[in-house]
């Protein structure tokens, strides 16, 4: 499937890569991979089944055997785990923190690798994550590394939570994001870093349409769409 074009969007939590990736996939008419959702699903499944997050072998088995489905609909993509709609549950802050912890386990990353690569289908794929360009799709013709300041990412996250009716403390969010950044960057396997050939894009102070337009220019320059 190496003839199927892939655009990878990597970056730290809160940089806007998820929103950008969904909009880009929609604009191009391509498939979309939210790799972060897979790690959140592993974490949620472990918490529901009482599997300790630090139990690497069991977590790896869980990742490889996830009973999960992504159902596209008019209201967005529904995430189904063992028959239950967990679209909202995997977006809770506690699940995100747990996902960051299990993502450091080589067994989990290996268990999810083939599942992620299977999303590569014609006419193309936009893949959102932290190691899409460095590990999962190293041959992608376009790799984007999206960043934003810690303060702006925390502010965005707080606004997102408030829109969901969840009260959030900005100082606590800053602390959690800083810890997550350090954990993602320092993990032994597939640490968060730009691919050597990635296009760097700082979204601080930019609205999402401006960011999308910039990436569409990258796509056009690489002649990825006829």
C-alpha cells in the first residue's frame, strides 16, 4: 500500500492536530486515523477490566485484541468498544492521562502497529498522533509536526472542557500538559519528536482555518492530490 499517499500530523497534546487532521481529511476526501483514540481505548479497556496499567504483557495483549469499531455518521465518528459507545468516555481527562502512561509500553505500541497501518487505504490517509511520521508511516510523502505554546494549549483545553460542561483549573491543566509532554518526549520507545523531514508548524495565535490552509499548501506543493 506504499502507493497510497499519507499525510502525518504529529505533535504534543493540545496543539490542535486532531481538529486539523479531521478537517484536512474532509477537505481531501481521505480516510482519517486518530491514533490517540486507540491508546485511549486501550487505557479505558484496562480500567474497565481492572488490568493494572503497568502490567506490560497484559496491556500488550489487550492492545492486540481490542474489540473496537469506528462508525462514521452525520454527527461525526462514533467509537464503539465491546459494543458500547465510548466516544465521550475516551475524551475524559483521566482517560487521556492513562493513555499517555500506557503509550510508553513497547508491548502496547507493538500491539497497535498493524492496526494503525491497516488504515492506509485509497485514496489516501491523514494520520494524527505522536509517532505517525517517525514510526508508523516513515515513508509518508508529507509529514507535519504541529506545535503551540504550553500556555495556549492549556487555554484551548480548558475552553474545550468548558464547552463540554466540565470545569477545569488552568494551573492544573498546565501542570498535566507539561508532565505529559515530558513523558511523551522521554519514553524509550517512539518518543515524541519531529521526523527529520517534517514540516514544522507553530499554531500559536493562529485560527484553525489558517493552519488548515497552510497544510493544504504543503499538500499541493507535494502534488499529492490530482
